[in-house]
């Protein structure tokens, strides 16, 4: 299943997009509309690229061959390398989270409540939001992603091409070598395989060695310390990589499958080398969280999740250590005495309890919650709790989220569907007209209580790369009707229903979504009402998620068998223009489409957009031309509207009075990302 949390990695003309990941993430976020940890979504690795890790003691020195390519996601998204260089300070250096150096009263305590069941503590067990939150508490966060940028926290800095600790290296590849081909797939090089050579040209391998590029990136850890007093070393990170590469763990495989080697180069530094042809847009995030090799290297990867040392009382490199699990599956923690930032007075709060359960329980005094976070409160229940008075006396903190609602136009459906009706949406004026006829402000107010944000392109307006000259498609039915007239869709019968001039066919369209999502069902109802004002009847339908998000050609969404569809993408630090590239139109690969799970379900194709997007991707973040071309791609999307972006969801945190430095951020999945800096005040 695919996590469309997507920073999809493109190699020249083709985007790397994992078939399994695409469907699950859409299904996950579209059914729940909740935020998720961000990650890259490379293509599914070929079976012959999978290296099984032996069922013996987990090695800690190095993996030199291609690691397991099981589908999964890694935290981190593409970012402008220059922004990364400017932001490679710890989160504590940001203006929003600065605190003084005075340590709180050793008796200070706090109760944090998270909805759901207690997650597995083991680092690589799962990627649920509660698990991500808990890792911020007991494992030092190596890289944060605050305010659409990346910051080094547990690292000395983020590597960059400009600084020389990331490098594009030219290598000769021969038959049988593991490479990433021009379609973004990991495979053994053989005759007839198309790859991108070092000159950026697509060439077919004919048996002679070919020069290709690969990325080589160095990371240096800050002087972290395990809670038993043992220094964290680069060998610990190599162990983390080896475990993440093991077939037992479905999560975290995206980057391991595209790794040629990951090794320690000194006590605190590691070097990641990608496969030839893998020009990763998030190369500066390819570092793995450490595991304490001095305790765990004697165990196999399969044994690790069942050990007390990894599940009940794991060593901590972060601000807190686990003291005990209660019978109610509450987690009691205390400040890590060996935390490497202890001299800064961190963590400010000395004792912490994390409770898991249902949000309805959290609002009662008997539970004693001080903070309710990470999806417990949302658009569906916040208004009810506020109206009932359950949140009286609480501070409610909201921020736009990273789930982007949209209505996609069926510009180029598959041939059998395309032949069944006029070309309703091939004319950009029609798409623009429908945007003008859609009351997105009403949707935002009704469905997010005004807490989300209207979208005009693939990013929110406050994103650093968002152009400042975008067209605002505000609700204006008069302009919308004028554009429809101009495009040749007229109301000949004067019955409030437009017809296609060339065929006389009434302009009735369909709009679908998945049955389980009440928010999208309501979006469709509002859209249907809006279109009536512009003379376009809309027939609504819905399908179960398993059918709706199924791969093509059977699935209606990825099979491109629709007029209009409502679903969402997960946003990320940098915009992913490749979602709408021609190379990623869903369809059979043998006919040069992107595959039946590729993300461009609208079928839209635009040469200028493709050129700008691909130039940005080839430049890599921070490279020459990256920012200008990515901005141009966003501008073209805004005018062409292959999909009508609607609004973002929003995040909610409820906080008792007297707690400071809690910050909800659109690109940090969990509110606990800076928990070491939370502070109690009088």
C-alpha cells in the first residue's frame, strides 16, 4: 500500500513511485483525514535487489550491498538545500521555542494524553502517529521539519552539496551492478535497460560500461549519550540501518532499498552512498536513528521486538527515560539524567506521564490530562466539545495541517470512458470556471471552522516556494458563467442546464469519493449545490475505500474512469511537482504510462510544466535553478488547474493553563517534537 505522504523521487523523465505505498496512504489519509509522519515514496525495488539479513547477530559494521527494498517510508521530505543550511540549528534555537536556562522544580510533572492504544516502543516497530510522538520523548530527534524547512537537531548540521559533505560522484557501472533505471526502479543492469548517464541522457545499456552519477553523503552526530551513560556512536546508527533493512520490518524500507552502502567513517560520523541513478531529493535526511549496539548487537533483528530492553525499558538518547508501564497502559517517564542537553536545563519538566485512550475520557477531571494532542481533537469533534463546555478553561491551539483536499478533473480518462462522453475538461477555461463557481471559503468555514487554509496550488500560500503572484480563484459565479459561455457550453433550452455546443449533449457530470469519509461526502454536496448556480448538474456517488483506491485498470480513481473525484494528498516540506508530470499519468507501463498506481490520475499533460518540474528535480534542492523552476511549476499548476485544490485540514492541541512552548506545526507530524522545551509557569 502506498503512503502518499509523498516526496516522490524523480530520476529525469520518470518519477519513483511505489505501487503499494500509493494506495494505502491515500486510503489512510482519505478515510481518516489525519496527519501522518512525512516520508519519501520511492519506487518498489525489484525482487532481485533484496538482500536478506542473516538470522544471526545483527552486524554493526556496514552493509555494502543493496539493502532490502520492502515498501515503506522514511521520515523526511525534500527541501531547498540552502534553507537546510540556514536552518541546521537545533529546534531550541528557533524563536518560537526559546527558553531560559533555569531548570524547573525537580518535582514538576505533566500528563500528556494521546488517542488510541499504546504503541510499540521499539524504534522500527511501526510508524503510527502515537509511535512517532513517543520517539520524540525517548529518542533524540536527529532532524526536525518545522515551518516547511529542515533543521539539524541531533546532528551537527544537515549535509549539503554546497558545503561538500554531500557529493554527486561519477561511477562506471557494468552488467549485473545494482542501479536505479530511468523509470526509478532498482534492478540489476542488463542489456536493454534504460538508465540516465552522467551527462543526464537516457541511454540503453548495450553491454559496455556506462558512467552514471550517485550521491555520497556524510552525517556527523552531536555528542549524544545513552541513558546508561554510554556515548552514542556511529556504530549505533549502522546497527539502526541494518535493522531497518531487515525483511522483518515493513516500515522504513524506502531509502534502505536505494542504498549501496551505509558505514561508520569515524566515532560520530556515517556515510550514506545511494545506488547509481538515485538522485534523491532528500539526500540530507538519509541517516538512521541509532540503536545501542553495546546491548543489542548480539540479538537477531527478529528477536529485538520481543526484548524487555527494546519494548519495556529501552535505553534513551532523548529527553526522557521510561520508568514503568502501568496496568492501564499509561507510560511513566522521568528526565534522562544523561541527556546531552541537560546543561541547558532540558528537559524543563522533570516527570512525564503519557496516557492512551479515547478523547472523551481525556476531558474528565479524573484522568488529569494537561495536554491533549496528535489527532485526539479534530474537525469532527472539536466544535461539539467546545459547544458542550468540555474545553472551558483549556487553551485550544490550532494550525493548518498537511492533508490537502482536492477535486481532480478527468482531463484524459481511459479510452473506453473518454469515448462515453464529451471532453468536458480538456479546455482550461472550463476548469477555471468550475474553480470560480466553487465556494471554497464556505467549505473551509463549515468543515474546518476556518482553521484550515485555502490552497491555490500544490503548496499553502505561506510556503517559502509559493509564488506571490498566483491567481486567487475566489468564489465568483458570474465570472465562472462567463467563462463557460466563452468555452461554448450554453443553456440553449434556458432550463438552467448547459449543453455541449458541438454535440448538444447536456453537461451533466459525476463526482465521486470513498464512502467512509464524511468530510469528502460533505465537500461533494456543497460542490453539487455550487454547480447548480453555474448550470452544471452533478450526480454524486461513492464507493468503499477498497474499491475506490484500488489500482487500475479496475479501480475508478487510479483507473482514470471518472469525470470528477474528491480525495487528498499528504503535503510535505517541499512541493512535489512530479505528482502531475506526464511521466506519472496512471496507466500501463508498456504504453509509457507511469503504472496503474501512478499519481497523475487526471491525465493532464503540459510540456512547460514538465520542463520546469524536471529541471528543478534534476538540480536537487539547493542546486542552481531549483527554486526558480519549482516556483514556475507551481505557477503553471495554478493557471492550468489539472486539479482544483480546496483547503488543508488542521491540527488541534488542547492545553491546560500554565504550560508554554507547545507549538503545533504543519510539517511536524507530532506536537511532541519539542517536548524537551515545554515549560511550566505560574
